[in-house]
C-alpha cells in the first residue's frame, strides 16, 4: 500500500509503480470512477480495451447472420411483397 499527500488545488501524485502499471505518462488522460464508495483510477487505454471486450462478447453471443445481411434480406422481402401487391 502506498500513500500520497494532497497538495494545493487537490493535486495528488500517482506513485511511479502505479503509473507504470497503468501505462500512463505525463499528459495522458486518466479516468476517475467511484465504485462502491471507493475511487478507481484507470487509463483511457484500459477503458477502450474494456469496451472492446464487452462488445466482442456481444458479437460472440450473436450467432446469426450479420446485421447488414439481415437488413438486406428484409429489404428484398419487402420489395418482393410490394412488387407482387
């Protein structure tokens, strides 16, 4: 466990080992999130990776045709019905 002292203006220095673990350097954007009453610090890169993993699981769960193929098939069916009516 590391401690840090808050300086003027609410500034806190993130210890080097945590900056390295997060893969952040000076000027990088970090995200502060409150989770169950605790503050969690993540990097933008970590947030993007987490979002990608989430959407990848959605695509794995979807075992049907691609959404584009479904839309094209629906449009063709509608066009056939309109031509026959």
